[in-house]
C-alpha cells in the first residue's frame, strides 16, 4: 500500500492547507434548514458540527432540527402541494427536473469537491456521483411521460385506473452517497407530483443544502424542505408524523426496522434500502487478472462504504491462489490518502465512529482466527493520523457464521472463501440475512446465468460491479429492504392507485 508520507503532495501540512482552501471555496453560505423556500434556524436555536473526515476539522455548523422544525416543514410541504404542486402538469414538473439536472452538471465540480470534503470519498468518485445525480433527475423527467393508467370497458360500464401522488412524503438518507441518494429519492417523488421533507445524514448535510441554494429559484417554495439534524431528533419525527403519507429510507437495518414499526402506527407506506453483504462468485474458468480488477472495484470503491459492495468472495480453488495473489498486490498497491489529491485511490471513512465500528469487526475477526492477507488496521502513516483511514483489508479463514462475515462492515474489508462444490458454495453465499446484490465472474454464459439466478438478491452483476442504469430497478431481497429505487417502478412507490368506475346504463 502506498501511503501519504511517500508523497510530498500528501504531507500533513499540504493536506491541511489544501482542505482549508477547498472549504473556503465550496462550503455553502447557508447551513440552516431549507423550509418553505426560506433558510431557517432550528426552533431550538441549536446547531451541530459537520467534520472533514480527512483532517478532523470542522467544516460548518448546521441547524440541529427537531420535532417542531419537522412540523413546520410538513406544513410548508402540504401548503405547496395544495396550492401549486398538485396542479402542475407533467411537462411543468418535467421542466423543473430537467433544470435541476442541468444545474447539477453546471456546478458538478464544486459539488464534487464539497462531497469529498464532507464525506471523504475521492474527488474522482464524487465526480461520478454528480453525473449520476444529474442522470436521476433527467431520467425521471422522462419517466413522467410513461402513462401508467389503464382503462377497462364492459357491458354498461367504463373503468379507469389513475395514479395519484401521496401529497407529502418523508425521505431519510444516509451519508455514503449524500447527493446521489437525495436524487434517488427526490427525483421520483417530485416527478410523481409529491412534495418532500428530506433529512440528510448528520455526517454529510452540506451538498444537499448547497443544491437547494443552486436550485431554490427553480423549485417552487415548499416543494422540497430540508431538515438537518440527528436521526433520533429530526428523523424520528418525520417517520412518526401523521401528515407524512409515505416514508422512504436508506440506512441501517436496525433503524429501518424502527421506521417500519413507526409507520405501522399510521399505516404509512414505506420503502427501505438497508444494506447488504453481497457475495462475489468466481468460477474456475475466470481470467484471474480480470477477476482481480472487478473484485477490487467491488469492495474498495467508495472506501467500501457501499450498500452493494461485494464483501464476501467465493473463489474456485482452481484459480484461488492466482486471484488472491493478485488481490493482495492490488490492495497493497492502492494509494490511501487525501481524497482531494487526484492520485489517491482510497479516501477516509466518513467518521471516527465508522472507523471504530470497522476496527471492532477486525478485532473480532482476529479473535475468530482470521488470517490477514492485506491490511487489518489503520495505515501506518503520520500524515493521515487525524483522518478516518482504514487500510484495504483481505481476510481469510473465518467461519461463515462469524459476525464479521454475517454483518455489514461497510468498510474496505473483503472476506475470502475457497470452493470446489457448487451447491455447498451457493448455500453459503445465500446464508446471510441480506440480499441486496451479488455477482459472478466467469466467461461461461451458462455458469453466469445459473449463478445469477441462484443468488438470492435484487441486483446481480456479471463480470462487473457497481454499474447501475436508471432504468434498472435497484433494491433488496430478504432484510435488505422493501421496494425498489431507480426505474419507472419507483413511480409506483410514490403514487397511490385509484379505480374509477362509470355506470353507463
Ligand atoms: P443509520 O441507519 O443510523 O443512518 C441512516 C439515516 O437514518 C441517517 O440520516 C440517520 O440520521 C437516520 N436515522 C438514524 N436514526 C434514526 C431514527 N431513529 N429515525 C429516523 N431516522 C434515523 O446508519 P449509521 O449512519 O448509523 O450507519 C450504521 C450502519 O448502517 C453502517 O455501518 C452501515 O452498515 C449501514 N448503512 C447502510 C447504508 C446503505 O446504503 N444501505 C447507508 C448508511 C449506513 P443521522 O445520521 O443524522 O443520525
């Protein structure tokens, strides 16, 4: 592994001054909540700090919203719905979404830098995020036009099925893809004719606030309301609010289950995306070199903080040595360091808390008899000591029922298993509570098809990873969630179905 001190552009002083300079340039002026088209402080007057995970420095103090602020936001959203948004035509909403997409593209470099500062992902990764953020708004601008109504006529009657928006929806998003996750929620919600009360994660509120500065004159007041704050204080009141008609959540399984319980009280519809522990299956015919590239990308992209990360590798014994040797080289060859430096491959995790969580799993893996083929700790590098860094890690030798294998680590940690018997391997590959994604690496189309069908998960990659298209539904089996995002299917999650029957006798 290359580390910061190998390179003068990644010395501690250079990193610090680069980050301070970037923060002065891109941190938004407004760090209050955006409610009813106005920037508003929390009713309590309180704020919280959002930190740069590379340097540990405070980037900004942000309004610490609570139940009273959520009430204001929900009220503003209903007012906007009743007075304006419910009456907009599809082409009017389409124009708004297209303009948002254009402005995200215009400001892509600035937004990417802000995302890198607040989240720690590399600038290259953040640029990709801005591309997919714009793409979501553009896709749903188009999807509005797909008429999903039906008609039926019979003897003496005519029947019609129409789709109506819920009105006000609550959206709670995580910190791993802050603006992209916001776009996955906002674009279909607005396209379907809803108004939103949306809460970014406490670790990464800045890019969504900046987006509202950029598009505030395009989106009618109250259509999008951003409530910042902590989950228990600002998220919980959204999920329990009796005037919020639908909840969409992405995050941990524990909180997802709580959101579902809360929604039960008001019989509110929920969609949940709750992470994964996705298997990568390598068959005996795979080219080891190509396999290594795909696997390294599957686990190390975004510092492993991807719900769909390929985090359990099942490699056929015939190619295992070659693949593992290649992976070891890939992990050790990665440049870990300042995510604003274009040469960096792996940035920090989002927070100190997330590093501790990863380290606890690694400690537990050591106790469970794991052999570390690479990494296993923070990088040994003074320049990175104030940041939230974890070295790319490969672990072999754990029992499949060990907690580090069964639970989502959400870091750059890959667990390796060798296999010879296909049925036994698939049984293990499916032996987790999660079922978000999976993948298969082979040059044999029959093997690819069989394994893709055998893995119990909502999204399967063959000889690639992380690539998504807005037209392909994304979501999980088992405890990875309920419902789908992306694709026109998502419009169904943001609309209610009404049948109208006309008697003609
Ligand atoms: P959380 O589930 O706590 O956070 C996700 C979002 O939910 C955040 O906006 C958070 O707010 C909010 N939230 C937290 N508690 C509540 C609540 N009681 N009611 C309503 N909203 C709430 O995840 P963590 O950030 O704690 O991460 C823990 C683990 O979850 C990770 O290590 C990872 O395994 C998994 N995760 C999965 C993600 C995915 O993409 N599926 C994304 C993020 C995490 P706030 O941050 O302000 O507290």
